[in-house]
C-alpha cells in the first residue's frame, strides 16, 4: 500500500510537495530538452518580466504570490546568469526596477515552442483524468484564502476538546476551586477587592442562598472553569465570577459556561442578564459579544476594576 494512501489526508501537504517535486524535476529536464538554461523556480519571475514591462521586486512578489525575499533571491540568481538587469524607474527614480536583459529576451523568443508543447501535453494529460486538477487547485486556493488550514484545524481541535468538557452544578466540594480559579485571573490583572472576598469565601451566603447559582466546568475530571449567576433586585441576574484556568483555554469552556448560565436564567423566567467587566480583558469581552451581550450604561459598580457594563435581553433571543 502506498504510504500516502495509508496515512490519508493528514499528509496532504507532503503529498502535494511530492507531486511538486516530481513536476519540478521533470521541468528541469524539459528545459534541457529545448536547450534552455533555466531553473524551474525562476519561471514565474521570468514570465512576468517577459511581458516587456519593468517591474519592482514588490510588484513581482505581489503578482506571483511569493515573498519579497524569495523574489529578490531569484532576481539575483537571474542577474548572475545575465537574464535580467536592474535600473532606476522612469516614474520613480528612488526605486529599482527589473527588466529582461538582451540575453533574457533571447530566451523569451526561444521558449515559445516549449510553451506550446508543454501546454498541449498538459491538456492531453488532463483529458485522460477523471478530475480537473487545475480547477481543483484553484478551488482549494480560494477556500484557504477564506479560512486557512491552520484556522480550520484549530476549530476542529476546539470542537473535539469541548466535547470532553462537562458543566456541573456547584457543590461544597468545589469551594476551593471556585475561589482559586477566580483569584488566579483577578490577581493576574487587578487586585482582589472586598466584594471578591465576600463572594469567593462565602458563596452559599452571597450567591446561592439569595437565589443565584454556580457552575463548574470539568475537564479530565478536574474543575477548570466556573461562573455564577447572582440574583438582582429587578428579577434579572448578573453573570459573575467567570474564570477559566489558563492551562485549558482554547477549549470553548467560557462559551459553554455562558450558555449554561443563560439557559438557566431563561428557565427562571428572567428578562435580562447583566455583567460588569474590564475592556483590557479582550477575550472575555469578545466572548460576551458572541453570547449576545451589548454595552450599556448602568449604575455605579462596586468594583473599582469594572469599566464596562453589558446586558443581554432574554426576551430578544
């Protein structure tokens, strides 16, 4: 069994590189067949310059989708071979522009027969295949422009790991974890305040017995995240004390906690969920927006660190 058939899609890049290496090796032999002294990697730059226009390194790089250093290196190699020359631009004398030299022009004239034969050979090969490789490559390039493969893998990783996260109700056995998780993030950015100590040291008295609720996020049977709903005088709830261990971030835990809390508030018949935060906590603010919260101007906060107030109207979702 072929290695790439065995390993499958995980080796997509390696398989494409193998195909690229094969075609590049044969391209070198094709140049030799037509007695043209050309390295395959030079071709995109050569082709752009063969149109007769002077081009800057930046313009060439943008047109062929290569990096500036890569194009600079190719131009140096082609200049050493005598195929290109650099000169000051006609419109902008501060920039160097690249053009084909007389030797490069001679190659341009000579290579036309090769173009015709290679184009015909590729067309013939494609007619014998079930799939149009050229269109497939274009489609993949478009897809990866919309969302990179890295981003797609990150999303799959998050989804897989999120499936291993379980949201459970708070019990006294989680008292230390509830406090430690919150203290960890608060002291990283701010200073613990009196209201923090009251809620974290006495969650039953300050949250649960007043009609609120606390959730714990479990991963590998360990508490790694938490959040609470605190009953408000107007019948709504305040989303508070949300914390996720830095060791497990990127697993959608904040989203899962927030969803659990919002669903609970809806079942309680609440009209709104309120929260306070700080704008330096960009991931948290992004999460709240994703959950549907919008910025409002509310009453003064008991927390010095709070500089933004947000609200989710439950009757609008």
